[in-house]
């Protein structure tokens, strides 16, 4: 719920802390932001544009595909990586505390290692992956950040410890400095300077990105957008000035998808913006039903 993430939120106009007053977030500068009846709050700046957000149809497709469990191995790998990242943060904090008593927050407050440490999901969509990670990290609140209000209507209900916030990933995030112990980024835009700003020292970014083999059986057959082999190198270069690589793993598996599943996975991703429906239907009819499709992603960790 939004109450869980209130201590970490910042006003999008003046960057000062926000306080929840009934169903309104207020800052000392006099700015206010009302909660939508669907449970999310918009912390977009007044001149922000939301045209790039997922549409209602894209969100519905994503909800159906993820609920069917097709990407469950990705969610499991992300949750496992989150538990490992927190364990590392705890070990580092304890070592620092032993060397200099009081230098690290090892209690139950909002420190990077404490149970109250924020998990922020940048480009959270429906909140599916964030909810999976929160299940693996009891007691931690989660901020679902996305520009699509349609997605956040679902994210606000995805887990009892999720607070859903509309924001633009390419602008200053509505989070206080050093407020998150863990940032998630799954198939979403990456703003290196802002991710570094909101991460606490010792905090971790967990980034899930597709490899060139992801959905390869569908890319040529259906004319979908492809992923080039240099994608991971470009990600590392862009994040390099702000965060330190801390390990990665590849997750690859085969899915058996029905024609409807294929239609759904196309409709939930970026290819939905670039695919002609009539041509897609024609090409779909030529595929076997079911069809075996490769899912292939990299789960990479970067530490502040």
C-alpha cells in the first residue's frame, strides 16, 4: 500500500519529502498529489508526456501471459538474485559496523540491509516481478514505478506491500536520495544517474534484459523487433559511470505456446507498437500450434 512507501517518496516539483494526509500526499512546499481510486498516485511533473506508456490492451496481454506462468523461471531467478544481493549488503554492513561501531545501519529501520529497506521497481508494469521479489524478502516495502496508469492499476493490487506511483523513468524519480536498498529493472528503460541517486551505498540494481536469442522462433516468422548481440555491452557502457558490475547469469528455457499465447506475448511487448494486425494474423496462422519458443534473458547485478 502507499503507506508502506510514503517515507521514501519525494515531490516531483521540489524534491522534498511527501507526507500522506488522508488520500493526499503533501510536501512542505505546498504541493499536493491525490490518490486515484484505483490505488496509485501520479507523481508526474506537470509537463510530462505519457504517450510512451503501455496501453490498456498491452497491459491486459501482459497480465494474461505472466499469470499463465510462462516467464516464471525469470521471476524465480530475479527473486533468487534479490535474496543474494540483500545477503551481500548485510555482510558488508556487519563488517563495516564491526570496524567502526555505528557507521552502518544494521537495525530494523530503512537501511540498505534492514527489513524496512525499500525495493523500487523502475518500469514495474503490472507489479508481477516486484511482487515475486517481495515474497522472497519479507517485511520490505515495494515501490512500483511506471508511466502507464493502466499498468499501475494492477500493480497497486499485486501485493499488500506495493505502493504504485506514476512517473517518468527519464526524469528525476520521485524518490528521496539513497532511499532504496534494491532497484529492479525488467525489460524497462534504464536511467543510470537516477538509479545511482536513489540507491543507498551498497545497494544493488538487478537488471533483466533479453538476449539475442529471446523469442527467436517468433522474430523472423512474425516480423518482430529483434535484439542485437551487443545489447549487454551497451547496457554496461551506459551504466558504467554510475554503478559497478556485480555478476550476472543467463536464464534460458523453452516455452510451449498456443496461438493465443503467441498473440499475447506479441501484444504485451514493444512489437505491439510496430506490428500490423492483419499481417500478424496471417503469419500466426502459418505457425504450428503449439509452437516451441525460446525465452532467453540476462539477470545482471550492479552495485553502488
